[in-house]
C-alpha cells in the first residue's frame, strides 16, 4: 500500500492550515504527477478538496468530521488501488 500518498495528503492539509499556498499547490501537483491509477488520482482530488475545505469556512463546525471522513475515504481508495495488483507467488526461486 502506498502510505507515502496518504502522508503527502496530510502534509497538504497541514500546509493549508498554515496558509502556505505555494507548498499546498506543489504537494497537490506532486500527488497528481505520481498517481499510477485512477484510484490514486481520485485520492489526490479528495485530498485537494479536503485542503480547500480546511482553508475556507465552507465546512463550518463540521470541519473535523469532514476531515476524518475524507482521510478514511483516501485510505479506502489506497486499499482499493492496491487490491488490483497481482499477488506475488510464494515458494518460487531463491530467497
């Protein structure tokens, strides 16, 4: 599973919280450029929306539940993108 992707989304939310728009855009571009599947692109978009909502007053008092729900959605997308990869056969070759 690509936990680096989730870590970059958390860094993007922290950059949004600090008001550093340059770092936010750079991390979002990095997420989009390194996405290998459509699930990772969807996770990057969800992360961008979370960072946008955290930086504005659109979420209101529901910012924290939205953030936790969005991070859980990103985690589900990462698991789904990993489930499509074929499993490595066990017992073949030398270790």
